[in-house]
C-alpha cells in the first residue's frame, strides 16, 4: 500500500519542498496551508512529481479545521502513516517593548498547531500499530535568542512536547521525531538581514537532510552539523551569566521611526 503522508505549512519553503520530495517516492501527500492559490500550486507539483495530492485549505491553529482536515484524510485514504508538522511563524519580540500578543500568535501556530494534529492522528496510528509523526522545531529552541523570545520559547515547547510523546509512544509502533534545523532558505528566513544566518542551507538540501534523518530513525534530527555543534554542545552548556553577555551583543539596534 502506498504510504499516506501529511505536510502542514505546505504552501512555501520547507513544507512545499517536503511535499514534493515525498511525492517523488510515489506517496500520497495531503498538503495543508492557509493560502488556497499557493496550495493548489503545491498540489500540482506533488502530482507532477509522481505523488497523489490532497488539498487541505485552512489553519493549523484552528482545532475545528484540523479535525475537519483529518476527517477528510480518513474519508479519502483511511488514515495516515507519516505526518510532518511543519507549519510555523516567527516574530521579532524585543523584551524592551514586550508584546504578549506576539507570543500568543506564535504559540498558536508553532505549538498548538502541532498539538492539534497530534491529537487527530495519534489514536489511529497507535491503533494500527505503526506510523511516524515529525514536528519541525529549530535549533533556536535550545536557548533564548535575543529579540526572539516568542519563537525560541515556542520551539523549546515543541522540543519538550515531542520528547514526551516519544517516551509515551515507546512500544506502540509509532515513532515521534523532533526536527531542529538551523537556517534553511524559506519565506521566514528571507526576512532576516543578510549575513545574519551562518551556514544557510538551500531549501532542497535542508529537506533532504531532514527526511534522511527521519528515515534513519533518529529521535532528534538537527543540522547543519557546524551550527548544531555550536548551539547544542557549546551555547546550550554555557553558564547563564556568560551566555547573557555574549547573546546580548547580538541584539539588533532599534530601527529609527520613518519620516
């Protein structure tokens, strides 16, 4: 039977490329996203790559829409074997001008969007005794990066959520994978300043590394190795006082008001 896959946040960047690379395997790929026009283009790309697409237009931050989307998948294919929860947003959040609304907005997509899909797919995967759920987190989740409190906190939450899920799912036949990329070219990273993204990977390369790690059965997939080494094994283990001094130097200056 052809593998039945889901990719959220599929209208651009990592999500779109993930859907296409899975389609090249001949898989059925359900693609989820808010922009109907972009999603239709992705569905066409999935078909052209040899896969069978299923369009799910809507937001992962709405639990009713997620439930309706999974019901549509079950009606069409009977369930899922593989789910990549990739949908994510980011926002500059400087504590000197802190906005709680920014944190809420980021968490609704990055954390709750993962949780809603886990709630939808896990019961059937556990029942069938097989399946893979992968959530795209970030190396930014290992420390609180300057002016990125909402984003770093959301990815730290995803890391902990998926780790707990992985422990709970042992022995069920269902695998839970956390994916922690560094900088990969996408709509999100395109907004960053030039020169601020060390070891930037092209989208196709980043997705290939992600899928290879999932296929290899790794619990946590992180890349590129140079940035992983720096973040996970150096910065993550720095004493707090030293990290604070170093990270504060990376704060970007406040932009002057426009005239």
